[in-house]
C-alpha cells in the first residue's frame, strides 16, 4: 500500500512534467497546424540557456527564468517570421522538413558551442526531502509541479480570455476572414509560435534544475511530448494535461510492478491503440477547427 | 658497371623514400561518438587520444614521421560507425583504426577491419564476446565486465560487508553485461540478490525504480551507469533517503561526475580501470599533462584514448612499417607501460596485466581503496 502511494506520487509528478513538456507542442499544432519537430530542441535550449544564466552569469533562478523565457520568445518570433512564414500555405510536409532541419541545426550548434557535457542548473529550492506519511517528495519537485500548473493555466487564459487570444483563435479558424476584419495575421502566427517556444523553454529550464540539461536531450523530449499530445488530442490543453498524467501514472505503475527496463512499451502501445481506435485523441476538441 | 648503377639507383630510391617518409604523416583513424547520448564520454576518449598524439609528435613522431589522428563521429550507431570506418579506410587511407566506444558499434566494424585487413584497437568496448570471434585484426585494450567483476567481487563482498544487493543498470549490452557479471560473481560468494532491473539511456526520473529498491531493503546497490544517468540517479537516491551502500561501474571516478552529482556522490564506490589518483610516476606525469591541456583531471575514458593511441604508436614503431600485417604482428607483442599498469595482449587480443582500482569518493576525490590486476586467465 505504501509502495502504491509512492508510485502514485511519482506518477503524478512525472505526469505533470510530461504535460508541461508537451504544452508548447500541442499549442503550436492545435492552433497553427505546424508539426514542430524542433520542440525538443527549444526545450533543450531553455535548459542550456538557463545554465548559462545561472551557473555562468551568476543570476538568481527567477531572474534567469524570466530572461531565458523572454529570449526564447524572441527566438520563436524570429523563427516564425523568417523561416516558417516562407513555407506557410505550402502544405504540412514543408514545415515538417523545415522544423526537422531546424532541430538538427539547433542540437548541433549547441553541441558545438556548449559541448556535450551535462549541465546543472542550480535548483532554487533545496533542503531535506519531505515525508508525507510514507511518501517522499522534495520541495523543488513540488514547486516545479506548482509552476507547471500556473503555466498551464496562464497559457489557457491567454488563449481564451484575452484580445490576442481571441485574435489567435480567429486567425486559425479562418485566416482570410481574420485578415479582412483587420487582424494582422502574420503577427498572430509569430506570436503563437513564440508562445509555444516560451512554454517549451520554461519546461526545459524548470526540469533542468531537477534533472540536468544536455545538448542531446531534444529527441527524447519530442518523442515523449508526441506521445502525450496523441493521447490527449492534438491541440487540446486539457488533453495535454490528461495525456501527461496518464503517461506518468502508467509508467510509474508499470515500472513499479513490472519492470522499469520495459517502461517505454507502455506509452507507445497506448499511442498505437489510440491511433487505431480514437485517432483524434481522448479529449480532442473537434470544434476548435471548423 | 651494371652493379654500380644498380647500387646508385637503390641509394637514390632509398633517399627518396626517406624524404617522402619524413614529410608524410602516419594516419590513424579514430571513431568515437561525438553526438548523441554518449557524446560526452566519446569526447573524453578523443581528448586522451589527442594528448597522446601530441606527446608522440613532440618527441619527434614515429621514426621521424608525425602521427596524424583523423577523428570521425560514429554516434555509437552501428551503421554510422561502418560508414565512418569505410571513409577512413578508403578516403584517408589510415594505417590503423581505433574505436568505436559502444560494443555494438565496434562489433559492426570488426568485419570491416577484417575485410580490409586493417588492425582495429578499442580502448573502451567491454562486451565479452568481441574477443571470442576469432578476428585476428581486433585488439581490446580494455577490461571486460567479467574481468572487472572477477577482480572485485570478493573485495566488495568482504570490505563492504554485503549480504544482499539490488542490481540496476542502463538498458544496453554494457549495462546488462555489468549486472549479469557482478550478480553472478557476488551470488557465488553468497550475497543475496534482491532485485534486478534496468532503465533506458537518457532516463531522468528514477523515483519509481528507487522506491522499489528501498522496499527491497538491500545492503548494497550495484549500478552500471554512465555520467549523466548515474549522476541523476545518485542525486535522487539521496533525496529518497536510500541508505544502502552504492557501488558500481561507469565513469564515476571523474571530476565532472563528482561536480554534477554534488554531495550525493560522497561515499559511493566505483570499480574502474582508471582513476586520476592511482599512485605511480607514469600516472602522475599523465595527470599533469592532461590537466595542463584540458584543465581537468583525466577519467576512465580520457585514459582509454591515451592508452589506445600509445599502444598503436608503439606497435607501428616496433613494426618499422605501416603495413597492416606488420602492425598486427607488433600489436600482438604489445608491452606497454600505461598510467594504470602494464598492457599485454592474449592471443585472442584481450588486454591483461594492467590494474583496476576500487575507489571511494571522499571529499570530492576518488580515493583508491583497493587495487587488483586484471588477469585474462583460464
């Protein structure tokens, strides 16, 4: 029983992290219909820049976090305006090829500039682990889960409660109509891509303080994020959260009672089943696309 | 008259050969993973190898010819490694190959070396059966898991007073091999095995695995993991309040590992073929020049690259030729004084005679607690 409680806690924590890691991907896909294969590299850059800001420049975690996320927002904006804009409307294949190329470039440029060594972002909260009955947790994990919740809520509110959010939804429902009613759609595309990039980077920096950052993690992050997004439904925020938690919990219980060596089977078997029986995901919002 | 002209021609051609030889470097191909999940360790091998090449060239090269290292990225992937080997052999015309880190990648280029009749030396790949394939051109200047386990199982069981052990390792041939060899040798000594499981390369969350280990209550935990996975695992083990003694194999006796792991590294044991704190003059000189070149202490992989290049260079020197067959014969007669002892090869190409050490990390330094020669007997 005690074991089960600890597995539950482990699963919820990793599930929250999975959900956070997948948010940027689901946002960009759901709104823009861009399958962003560079998502994992944006995540990685968040962690590596976080290391530069904290360990190299000596900034405190909060300041560094804000700076890194802002810088990555600018990068996302530029990537959209100067690269993705050129292939917009040429079908999904060209954006897929573009983002795959971008991911290879970013991973290798980081490898060249920062080296292959793992980098440690100093955790903002340290101290003894907390014991809640038989369950062990650490402050930094709880804080990261809390920040994840705040980021998820914040992104949701931006899209559903603000003017720019309404402009985003309008643009992706019908770009031509949005343009005719005075929305500068090219800015909306760039802002959406920037928002997705910022979410990926904040996840990357947050998790680098708990695990570590490394130039080559991008591929693995993208892979897990795709699992989460397919489980939850492309473009759905609640779906990403549910998908993350389902993946985290099933990995924790499979790892706990069967074997951690075969844990990746779980996620991919679920993906195959979902694609066979509910290809739009468990929680897809069909209404989001007209 | 005829004889005189012949002598002249011979002298002239000897001169020309000599002149050409002085200008022409001896090329050695090095294939290591420089991108992907083990890039970091591959980079250390390259650093050690370059240091050895520089020392050799500073001493005037091999018979006056400089040694030129040509480094290729094999990514530890068998297909990429084979491509790299073909490129080095056909384009660069290297005389010897060194590589390719991961056992699976090395296994993939062994037939290539055999096909082109080119000697292949690995300083890292530890999968036991590589030297059992009857490949005459393959030499392993490294320990195998079985040899390491045999050297240390008894010392561990006795000195760490282990009664029960949980075994975990990274989910590849190296990790599984390490777990298999150590659990076999320790079980033979009466140490109970409480749990065996694996995790994938690049895993970040070990809480579930550690929860199970904590519930199994072993005295010791054996871990086969490389720098990144190992450091995260140890930190989380400390967070979970795991009290068992942790020991294992991997690049743990390195400065980077200790820096990444922080205080969670304190007190753990590692069985390694090399640690920068090994006593002796040869090692002291090696550590000094490595620290001067890279501003850090060498670890297991830095030493592996250094040793492999020196073994190859000495063989070429003894062979007095860059002909593959001559180098192969000279390699078989290797007698190399390394920072970590003496390397010789068995007829199957397995190195023996050098020392492996058991270190404990104390005060952020690997302290040697036991030394044992690696013997490839039977």
